[in-house]
C-alpha cells in the first residue's frame, strides 16, 4: 500500500504560539484514517498546516512530491481537499451553484452533480434553495459534496458529524465509505469515537500537539490506558 500523504516532523505556529510539536502521520491510498483527540490538542491545526493555512515547518509529501509551502489553491489543484468544521458554504448561492463552483475545471472527473444528488437526496430536493437557509446537516452535506465534486484524491474532513441528528450521522458515515470504494482516501477528524472506529482502517490519537498513539481501531479499543488518558471526557 503506497503512501498518498506523508507528514514528517511537522511543527505549526500561530504567531509565537507553538502548536504542533513534530507530528508524523501517513494516509495510504484507499484508506480512511481518523485523527482523534480532545478539543484543542492540535487536530484541526494539523489539517490547516497541510493545506498551507498556518505557518509550518517539517516535511509534507503528497503523491510523493514535497508540498510544504505551497498555497492552498495549489494543493487543491494537486488533488487535496479540505472540508472545515465551519462548513463555509456560499450562503447567497443555491445548492446547485455551490456545487458548480466546486467542479473540476480541467480533465475528466469521477464525480458529477448527479452523483451528489444520488448520495444525498436531501440536496436534490433543495438544489434551487439558497445554501444559507439550509439546516446544519444539509450545509454539511453540501460542503462535503462541493469538495468532492472537484475530484480530489484525498479529502480531509474536520468534524463532519458535529451537531448532526443520528440519522444524518449514519448517512455521512456511509458516504465516507463510498468515497474509498471510488478511489478517494480520507483523513477524518472526529469526536465520535464509535463512528471513527467503525469506518477507519487506522487511527491516530493526538495529545498536546503530538501523536501519542497510532494503530488499528482494534488496537485502540484494546488499549484502555490510552483511551482514558487522551480521549475520555
């Protein structure tokens, strides 16, 4: 299994605040990998550093090429997508217009608007509705679809199930599994441990800006000490 994203000795900073302290992380082709940990430990900063949104040092290789220092749009053009926890839909544009903005501009794409509407019938029914009046769950679906329709090879998703009703959480989980079946790898930041363990091939646990555990979901379930120290609320 070949590495799609390889992070080595990643340090990140907000001004003088040193947030990440030498993070090492790998996402292989065809994997769902979850990055777990309590709020404030550096999980979101990790994916923002990958996307060139915060000051960072170290090594970041995507599809074998060193990418640290590239601009966010350059990373997106290489096939790296990011769905922020804040969702960031364009509120005055319709669902259909939001999807149109996300479409790949050159070459063939694995994904089209019809795929999005099949995966999320909720969106098809509201394709002519302004995104700003959608529910939180519908906005999350739209944000996921807008990133996916750009045909990324890896999509990094920050807390996609936050604040969603249980039935919508189940829909999102199935959506993530379908991504992998169609050739898209996933780096998932998720608070809901049961969801992450159910759909991931490997998991990382982060604490104080460092990786404190890496292994299979089964290994994490068997390690009560790690769960108690780094995940228990």
